C-alpha cells in the first residue's frame, strides 16, 4: 500500500477509511501538534540539517546537553548520539569486531547488529554451542553477545531468561533497545538499568530514538570508558550527527512524553486485561505490541476495517510479520472496535 501522508489513527485505502494499528509510533508523537510545534520552534533555531563532524572545531552544546539528559534518563554513565539507531548499532558492532571480540548474535537479533564477521545463530542450542566453543578456546577472549532487548519471540524482556543462563562476568552484552526506549522501564527509561543488574563484564545498549521518542536519531549507552572509546573512532568522527533540532525537541518534551506514555499504558492495561486474547497473540507484558501468525485473522481484520503491520521482514525471504500495535494516538473507541472485532473472530 502506498500513501501520501504519515499514517495516524486512520488510513485511507481504495477510498475507504481504516483504523490503523501498525508501525512503531508508540506514543503517536509524529502527528501530535504540541510535539510538532516544539520541533518547528527548534527547527527555526538549529536549521533543517547539521552535517558537520562531531570532531569539528565548532561544537553545538545541544549535543552534550541531550546526551547527558539521555544518560540520566536510562541510568548509564555516558551516552553518544548518531543520526539513526542502525548507525549506532553498526558503530558498536564494527568497533568490537575490529578490537578482536568474537561477536555472536542470538536467534532473531535485528539486522542492524550484523556484519560479515558476526556469528549468526538460528536456535538457542546453536547459540549456546557457539558461545561455549569460544569461551573454551581462550579464557582471555571476551565475546560480545548481540540481542534485541524487546524480542518479539519472548526470549528477552522483561525477564531476560536467555541471558541469565550465561557466564555474564565473561561476556560483553550488546542490546538493541529500539523498541524499549521511551516505552518500557521506569518512566520509559528502557532496559539499560535492568540489564545492568545482570552484572556483565561490560554493557553497551544502542537504540533508535525514532520509535518511542519520536525523533530521527540513534543513541549508545555505556560506561564512560566505552563511550569515549566509541567517540574517538573514525566511524563516529566521519558520520553525520543527529539533527540538533530533534535533540533539542527531545530535551524539552518531557511533559509531552509523560502524558503520551500515560495514555499508552492505559490502552495497554485495557488490552492485557482481556485474558482470552492470549490464544490469538504472542505478547510481551508491558509492551504495546501483539504479534500473531494467522492468515485467517489477518484477512478478517482487514475485511472489518483494520490495517496493521503485515509484511515479510527483514526482506522478501523473511517470514510474514503480523502485529497489532497500540499507540497513544488511538482513542478508547478505536480499541473497543478492535476488541469487538476480535471477539467476533473467536466466536
């Protein structure tokens, strides 16, 4: 489906209006007037783009201010920002691989955590076998484990059971928290503090800020030494930075984030309270997404006026991802219509 404007609560298809329960705009910020007005104000101050290197002799202080704010928000010692979550993940993975750390991706890890030198695994058994092999090879080698904090196959957040089985004092944990930032954790702080409690040899968390925070940027969180090491790479110096206008918006939108997250959590509490929906969805408690693999349900929902996430991912050879996503821009009556439709399908 091709459309000519950003999808909000509703979407037009063949002249008919559908309720839209897809995408990743969890807080519904992209079309929120108050958030847009704040961004436009910052756009006039900082311009439409800032392409200079972060190593430039001219420095905008908004970068340091935003990074300090983000570090305090998630509970990390330090933070750096880049222009996208994908770029942030690649900076971390490529740097660790270059340093000689074997990198193993858990099953279903996002493609952003991949390079030609990352060991891919298709099952829990294969992952454990590869990790054991590396740990037994040389006790001085510290492998890096790459994973999504919000794994829609339910292997990670909120319990991180897969990680708890590992000798974490000998492992670098690299988590992609793109679906957690702004949504899960205390006040939307994401998963960093939870993962820190596991006491790995080192923790590095990267994330897109476009999903839960509504801005085009990526961030990396870790201790000061790790962040300074990443900051001093040619990769970081050569990459265009995040937009200062976006970072200033993030810095000044605290009340908007709190208000929108409260609405989203109210929607989520309502949906999670409908117990018999568990037979339809794979759901991570506390996250506003409901995944399913049922072509008949997909067809029924569309026939009854709903559009949702439903495509092959990450490429045409990947599995069909079908997912209902709640957003703060939804109204209560939207949820009631969805629940009535699902009840009808079950019956």
